[in-house]
C-alpha cells in the first residue's frame, strides 16, 4: 500500500456513525466513483464479527476498483480480510505489535494530534499519519481542534504521507490547502453530501490544482 499512498490525496472514511450498514456498498461505490484514493472502514461500537463481515463486503468493492481499504482499530480483521491497511489511534497497541499481526504487506497508519505525536509516529514506523483534528468535529469530541498553524511545519518535519483530518469540508478546504496540506481526510462532509460523487470530485479538483501548482514551481 505504500505505493498508492505516496500519490493518494483524498482519504474517505466509511463511518458507521453516519451511515447504516445496508448503505455501505452504495456509499463506497459512490466514493470510488468520485475519485477517492483510500477508503477506511470505521465501525465503532459494532461487534467484531459484524465489523469483519462488513470489512469483507467493502473489500470486495474496493479490490475490484484497485482502491486500498484500511480497517480502523482491528489489525486481526485487516489481516483476515487481506485489507491493505490498518489504522491505529493514540490509545491503541504500538505500531510494531500491529505490524506483527498484519504482516509486512499491510500499511499501518496512526492518528496524531500534535507535531510531537506526528514525529513519534514517524519514528515508531508508521507508514502514514492522520494529523488533526484541525477543526472541531463530532467524530473526535475528546480532542480539541489544533488549528492550521502546524500544518506546514509537520509537512517539513515528517517524511511520510500526512493526511490532515478533522472538520474538513469543501467550504474550508481552500484554507487547509493554503496552510500546506497536500492530503486530506473527509468524513461527515462527504457522507452527508446529497451527491457523494460530485462532492468527492470537487475535493479532488482542489487538491489536484495544488499538486499541479507545486509541480510547476
């Protein structure tokens, strides 16, 4: 997964806090149709067996589209469904322990909420990090927003893919990009959009403009 992540810009999360299980295939299909580069399955408060079944269902769709699937919190499920990645929070097991479970071909990402945590995740061996929440978000109610001040600094300091996350939506994306973000995670804005395909395409268009500008420098 390290190859696709190097070029990934838009990371979408199938969060069961926002969508119902019967809608999983429809929503992930729309996300992929809009150009999502990476999909994460986040099923907080769901039983392991149910999460595993959902992971199998979603992975069939993402695999057919050659889009990496990341499983939130559960390395064993990621291993069993042969997902391309697993994502850990600050209170989850160490990266090295997760890597022992998933094996060498599965990427391990980590949520970070400060520059110091981002640096530590890099040295722990994370393949990528989430950095945020930049803005207040119900997805991470226990974490105060960190704002945009350290976005440029974390990109200068940490040499793995950095996905900015937390309250990012189409209307505030330009200032997130202006602050230095190259990759973003969008959750509620995408899942609650009336047209998921069009929303994702609009996000990708803004990110691509940033990428083209940097390449022309």
